[in-house]
C-alpha cells in the first residue's frame, strides 16, 4: 500500500471519528490515534484495517459501536449502518464462543471480534478491507 493511500485513510479516520493523530510506528505500517485510541494497519491493500478496543466491560455502549463503524467506514468505504450491524453481530457471536474470538465477512469488510467477560470484560474489534478480487488465487484453490 502506498504511503499516500495510508495518509488518505488516516485523514478520513480523523475526520469521521474525531480521533487525534498520535504518530506512526517505526516501520510506518501502523498509525496510532488517541481520544479514542485506535490503530490503523497499512501493510498492503489486502492487509489494511483499523482496530479499536473497549476495556470497561464486555458490553460497549451504542456510541462505541457507532465509533467503530465510522472508523471502519473510513478504511473500507462500507456504509456505517451496515458496518454497525455487522460489528454487533460479530460481537454477539464472540460472546458465545469459548475463546471469545470470531470473525465475520461482508462483501467489502472483514470484521474480527474478541469479547471476554472474565476479569471485568473487554472487547477488541478489527475491521479490515475485504477485497475479494485481490484475494483471488490466494484464498481459493
């Protein structure tokens, strides 16, 4: 992924979520945000995603799901309402899993969810670009 595409996504995340740019990783592949804390990974087009956590309990409030959907929209271009529904569905599935981890794929976004109730609980969501065309021949035999 080109540096300019990553900068464009970074600008969209700031614009759509109100997060503040906090800096780049040493490799330049990760972008860190604060208020709220999020991480954007920009390794290749197929490996571009945003991650956000909730450490208050296993059940984030509605505004957190909206924030995650806005951040996901900035990365994937998927409608935030659709993303929010998919993130909630993934979250519910993760709560039912023994290890608390699951993933959900939509046509243009791949959502990875971790939801744990022990030790006070927490939630961690990553929303990735899900580019079927770019993955042809890689994921399929």
